[in-house]
C-alpha cells in the first residue's frame, strides 16, 4: 500500500469523492481492480463500487471512457505523474 494517498483533484466540475478520484488515477496508471484494491488497502468489491459510482457520475459505461475523461483534466494528468512515481517506488521497495 502507498504511504501517501493520491491527493484529491479539486479542479473538476463533476463532484467525485476523493476515493473515486484515486480509483480513476490508478486506472489511468494502468492498474487493474485487484492492483488498485491492493494499493488502497481495500477489497476488490470496494473498488468496483467506486468504479460504478465513477462511471455513473461521469456518464460513461466503460473504463476507457472514464480514463479518456481523466486525461482531459489537467489535475488528473498531474496526479498520474505523481502516482506512477509512488507506485514505482513502492514496487521497488517490495523487491528489495
């Protein structure tokens, strides 16, 4: 699990919860539901609940549409950069 969670992105006009934002950022980083759950320290079912809520709020029906929406938001692009670095560090520490 990451030691510091993804910072919520407050610049979006759609009201996503902090956890929904984190899930979207992890999906944008290419993580699966299982990997996202591991990073957040929750169950896969919890991630799937956030995923469903995210899709409903964004009015999309699939992961790719949600990811494309995220890439159009500057705050999410910045969050992805930070998150990729954190995930890389986290994985490197588990290898050592």
